[in-house]
């Protein structure tokens, strides 16, 4: 089982599993995932719910931090800010690319760009993860 | 059918319905809702996923804006920022209370405090909604 | 010399001193300050520069954390988010009231409401401070 | 007089002038500036005050929006979020590079990376500007 598959098994029974998040790449400085914009992930107007976009990104930043943690350490999101820029229509697939601004001993800072299937920027999510020593 | 019930019917097939969000009160300056912390809303460690907390709050701010919209107008979240403060354990119920900082013609600003069943503050979500004229 | 006066001496040669920030009250859960909207704190249009509003609030949250620190510990802001709501005209005085959402061992979360002389809400600044053990 | 010089004259009597902000490049998708970390821009510990970093960046995002405005329109910051990552020592010079995520008719979204003289990332500021038609 690859690294990505084992992370998937971990996420499957959790909120990312409920939303159908699919990890595509998990590197030390970059995490990529996709998510199908199902009807039950939408808000009024048949577009991706802003909350689903934030939850999608939050997972990527947490996974990115997780794979960088020193042995025994845990992480929690302390802050997340999102700018919403464009809509993602129901039935399409969004892609999130999350990269590290900072991977320190106490905090890590990640930013996720969520793009529509057409490649248009939908949202920018920047989050700070606390590293909690084991 | 009351106001709250009709809003519930609107949300049921959408992301708030998937998460099990329950509207409790919908006033012009205040929206209250609850959500059961089901296993599939959690992250590792059997606590509410930060993304689910953000999506829960985002819905309250959008509902608050919606009931204040001039006729024909629509709204979209332009920005949301969250401070995570405490965990909400699986099986418990969180409550979100969303109040207005600003209800203007162009933007509205709402803040949601999410509290655990024990009354402990879990997260503070502050969001700006754009009012799009009809 | 009172507590507030000694903090003022500390701030005088620093950025808060340059801006003319005046501490009014410093309690463990609440810090209040005022600032005259001088011309050189403004942006175009003779209104308080958004950056000056953020710097004003950032100082209050840092002071609030400082007075709560365990002996030998230091603090740094890890994140700050601001919603701008209304303008403060040149020549008037703004008041900032900063209160604690959370005062923990690892992080503290503070929120500052900045109001115009007329009592209108100008900005809401929410910030997370890291507590760095001595 | 070049474009950059005329913007400088505009900013000189305002808050950016007080702080000593120097515009270096002003393009439609990118604004670059520098600022000397004077003692009166610092916080305790002889490092750049977080508020000065936020005010520096806020100016870049506003300038970036300004040069993209349709004739007669104005702009105001509606939201700004900052992640603080590293310190900039007194006496050094920081550089801010601000680029556009979105330049729309209603809103623009800009992100500024502030780097120390040594090239280390100090802060990431992401802001939303409202475009107010003339």
C-alpha cells in the first residue's frame, strides 16, 4: 500500500471521506487532491458550498503538516482564512493544491488554491497549524 | 410552515443537510443552530473536523445575510476567518450562535461562536458576505 | 507609576508611540486604548488608514497577552484577521476595546473592536498570539 | 514624473509616508516596495512591529487595486488576513511583493509576501479590496 493509499484509509471514515475527497499527491511541501462537486456538497444555486471548499482545503493543510511532523507529535489547525473568488458548478470536479509557506518546529503555514475543472481560481485558503510535541 | 422550517427545507438537499445542521432560531441580527458531532464529521482523534466547524458557521452567516437581503438580491461569502480554540468530542452536540457586526447595502459581517455541549468555546468564525443587487 | 504608565513608557519609542496610541485600561481580560486620527495616519480621502487600524489593534492584543504571560515567557502574533466596516475621519479619535476569547498556555485569542468618536464600528480585528515559554 | 513617482507624492503625507514605504515597481498585476525597519517601526525585541508589516502590505494591495480601477471608481479594503512567520531585525530593510489573485469588477484579491533583507519570509498578507463604482 502506498503512502497516499494509507492516508486515504485513515480519512475514509472521517469528514474528508464523507465529502469524497481524493488525495492525488502527498509530498513534504505539496499536497494535491480532487473532489467531485456532488449535489450534497452544494449551496443554493448548484455551486460548491463555501464550507465544503474550506473543509477540503483544511484537510490538505492538515495532511501536509502530518507528513512533516516529528515522531510522536500531533497537529491542530489554529487559524484558517479563506478568500472566495469564483464558483465551482455542481457535477464538476475541483482540484486543490496545497503548498507550504513555512514548516517550523512550532507552527506550519500552508496555502491551498482551489481551482475549478476549467482551471479558474475558486478560493484561496491560508492556514496555520500548531505542532504539538509528543 | 414557520420561517425556520422553510429554510430547513431549502438546506436539506444541500451541504448543511449532509452535515445534519439544525436551525434553531433565525432572527434579523442572530441565527442559532446545532449540529451533532457524528463520526463522519470528525477528524483523527474523534473530535469535530475543523472544516465541519467552518462549514457549519458559514451556513449561519449566509442564512443571516439571506434573511436581510433586499428583494431580488443574492449573497456570496467573500471572506471567512476562523480561530480554533477547543475541541468538540464525537457524539456531543455543538451550538453555533451567529450575530451581525454589520448589515450594510454592499456587505454584511457576521460572527459565529461555536460552543461545545459543555459550553466551552470551540471556534470563532468571522465572515464577510457580499450583497449582490438583483 | 501605575501599570498603564509603565506600559506606556515601554511603547513610547516603538511603533505604537509613533502612532500616538494611548492606553486607557489594561486588565487581564480587557485592554482599551485611544488614538487620534492624525493626518499622517490617514489614507486618501482623509480617513484612518486600514493599516493604522490593524497596527492599533495588534498592539492591544499583544499588550493583553503580555500581562497574562507566565514569568519568563514571551509572545508573538501568529495570525491577525481584520474586517473593515466603517471609516474614521481625520481629526477624530478612535477607541479600541480588546477582549480575550481564549487565554491558554500555548495560545491566546483576542478581538478588538475599533469604534469612531461617534461610536460607529470601524473594524473588527481578531488575532492569535503564541505563548513562547521562557 | 513617472507613475511610481506620482504615486509616491500621493502617499508621502499619508501613513505610508510616515512609515517610510518606498514603491519600487507598480505594474497591473504586481507591486513591489521596500521599507527600512527603523526603531520607531519596531515592537519589543528590536524587530519589525506586526502592525507595521500589515500596514506596509495593506498599502501595496490598495495601490495594486488603485491602478486597476475603472475611471471614477474608488476602493476600500474589506478584509485582510496575515500569517506572521519570521522576524525582521531593526536596521534592516524589508521587501514586499504583492501580486493579484483576482482583479474583478466588484472585488480584487491581492497577496503580499514580506521578506527580510536576508530573503527569509516574514509575513504573508492576503486582502480583499472592494471596487466602488464612480
